[in-house]
C-alpha cells in the first residue's frame, strides 16, 4: 500500500497536466468569452461556437479566419509569434476579441 | 395571411403635390388610378438556407411556402427580389438547396448577397449561382422597368465596418444616377440598411450617407433592405426606407434584447413573424404591403 501511495503521488502532477484543457474561447450570446485571452507563443487556442447563430473568428489584420462556424462547431489556431491579435465576427462586427501572445523564454 | 400591413409612403409629384396613401390598406382614389400603371414586384429576404436551430428547424420549407404564395398571385410580379442572406454559411450545398427552391418562382428572380452569402469576403459562390443581370464586376447593378429606375447595391463586404459600399460602388452610383430626371421614381435594394438604424448591432452602412446624398435630389426614392428580420420604416426627406421580414426567423427589436440573435417562437407565431412583401411603384412613389406566412 505504501508503494501505491508513492506511485500516486508521483503520478499526480503528470495527471493534472494531462487534464488541463487547451486555452479556449467560447462564442456565447453574441460575444467572445473571454474577450481577452493571454497565452504563450506556440499555444493552440480552440474557439467554439456555443450560440444558436453562426459566427466567425476573423483577424483584423487578415492573418487568420475561421470562415463560417455553425452552432456547435469548433476551430483552432496556433499563435506562434508574440503580439496582440485583435479579431471579430464577420457576421456580427460588434463581437470583438483579443489574443495576447507572450514570448516564451528559452 | 391575415397580417397584411399597408405602409404609407408620401410621394411628391412633379407638380409638388403630396399624396399620402392611407394606413390600413386604404388607397385614395387617385392613388388607385395611378397604381394601374405601376411596376409591381415582390421582395423576399433572409432565407438563411442551412440554418437548423430551434428558431426555425426547416428554413427550406418556409421559403417554399413563401414561393408557393407568390406563385399563386393572380397577376405575377415583374420580378421577385431577394435582398440577401440567401444561405446561412455560404456552402455549396446551401447555395444548391436555395437555388432548387428559388427556381420554382414563376417570376424572374433578382438576388442580392447578404454577409452570410460572402463569408471570407469571397463572393464567387454567390456570383456563380445568383449573379444579377448586367452586374458590374463588383456585383452591383441597375436597370429600368416601365419608367422606374432600380438600383441593387452590395454593402456586405469588409464587414468589420458594418455595411460598406466603398469608393468604386459610390462612384458608379454617381454616374448611374447622373442623367436621370429628378421626377423618375427610384427604388434601391441593399441587404444592410443604408442609414444608422441600430449601429450597436451592426444595422448600418458605414458610408451609406454618401449614397443617400446622391439620391436626395429625386422626388421619390424607396429603399428596401433585409438583414434585420423585421419590418422597420423610416423617412429622410423624399427617401423612404423599409426593412423586410425574413423567410427564416425573426430577430428582436433594436435594443429590446441583450443580443440580436434568432428569436425562437411557438411554430404558429413563427409563421406570423416571417413572410414576403408586395410592392407597387409608379410616378407617385412606392407602396408596399407585407404578408405573413401564417394566419
């Protein structure tokens, strides 16, 4: 039993890491939530439409565009370069969001 | 089809006399006489083929219902104009499904795109399926029918700025209207309202005022839009605006809900909240009547 406790204690950090969901943005009630998300460079962000209407995730500078996302659909994008990325929904321009990408120190 | 509304439009004749067509469907005697030579057409809008949520699980069926009613009109309209959002997500299947139902119309179809039809600022799928007659490279067009000048504008690109016409289209519009007499009735179609109806929800055209300035000199201008899935009228000088019901589902009144998304109603109420519009335009201006799909 002692060995089992030890094994669980060693596994716990790894299990916690495996259970951590990837950074996510939801589209709910015609809004991006969270409106601003900060991630490390190289992070993949999952955008999911939880609304009863279609949406898009469209970069203001044109660097990414999900195209149409139906209700329940997800789309992901990997942010490799540090910076601030503003985006909006092409169908509902009042929906705006920002992804802040931080540099990762070697 | 008991919800049959008649919305009045004050038009100035060349003699400068105002004629008001009464509310409640009552024409004045002179107006009835004038309407005999009117150009009659039908407006439908916002079919959102591909939408499948609770607000309307069968948008093809409600569009088909509208087309059946239009085809049953004893005198067929000169044309049927669809003022955009034919599809929900611009997919090939949705365009194909929409085309198969709309092809049942007995009258010629003129279909403008909505922002749902040009996702990704790509309007090739729309153009290959619904390009309007004599369309300019940008997709917009104009024509004349029996003394009425019709203009179909596209204001669904670069949607970050809400509706946008752009310099090329505005320059074309200036040239298109330049030679017309001010007494000629003008009817303008566009998907998004050309004036600031409710900018908080994107219900405006960023440079719409420039188009309205070009139209202001005419005695009678009627601007018919879709986009907001409900009927709202507005007047600026001699320009009368009217947005149309959808054939798919209604949306909340401006600011009446936290968001402008689809309104879910009981099935019978849905049919009373969607429909089509018959329009008559002559030298006295435009008159229109809205018809719900359910009673």
